[in-house]
């Protein structure tokens, strides 16, 4: 029995994804275990001392913030943090 017949055909991993959504779509439809030979170890440090606080916002206000953030290419959370930091300084 030939081992080449038992090997599954795998799509190549794109060299660059155009967006996080595109990367997510690829990995949602592909098993990372099939690409183990392409993986490299990565080291990351996590600051576990950082705390997140929930602040209630009016739904319409949050939608406006989301719209502005989208136009600036950042998340609503990042934009709100930036604005609060500007005002608090």
C-alpha cells in the first residue's frame, strides 16, 4: 500500500492574510493539526495585572462610538480608552 494515497491534500497556508476575518475564515475551515510542520514555537508574555472594568453605555451612544472607531480603523474599546486617557491627562 502506498503512503501517498493515504495523505490528505491540504490547501497551502496563504503567505499573507488580507484581514483578521480572512485568517479566521481559513482556520475555521482548516485543522491546524494538519499544518503542524508549518508551525513555529512562539513566546508571549501576558500582563495579568491589567484589569478590565465594565462601564455601561447607552446603546445609541455605543453605536456612534463603533461607527467612529470603524472609520479610524480601531476597536471601539481602543477608541474609548484613548479618549478617556486624553481627558484624564
